[in-house]
C-alpha cells in the first residue's frame, strides 16, 4: 500500500499546488514542503488536506494538523500512510 500512497501523494501535490510535471516525482523524504515550496502557503494547506481526505479516503482531525506533518515530503507521506492504515 505504501507505494500506492506515495504515487497518489505525489499526484495530489502536483494537482493541488500546480507543480511542474515531474517536480513532485523528484521529491525525497527530506524534501522540504511548508516554508520551502512557495506554492504551499497557508491558503494551499486547506485545499491540500481536503484532497488528501478525498483521494486517500481518510479523515484528518483538526488536532492532527501540525507543522511537523507538512515539514517534509517524508513526514507527510508517513502521516498519509498511517491514516490509510487506520481505515
């Protein structure tokens, strides 16, 4: 399932943030997201979380959202994988 989540997460980031083709595919676990990608600002976070819920069929509670989750690609992927494992 993790490979599937990885592929979906890269697509979601590309679609929601309007990234260049292939940009998300080059992300490593250490790639910075919030505060590093100009496309991912506070306004984009809400749209990103909504798409994550819709496309990954998960529910993200308000108290689960923090800066660490959005700090790097790896942390966001780990969060998404954990949420999918719950459901």
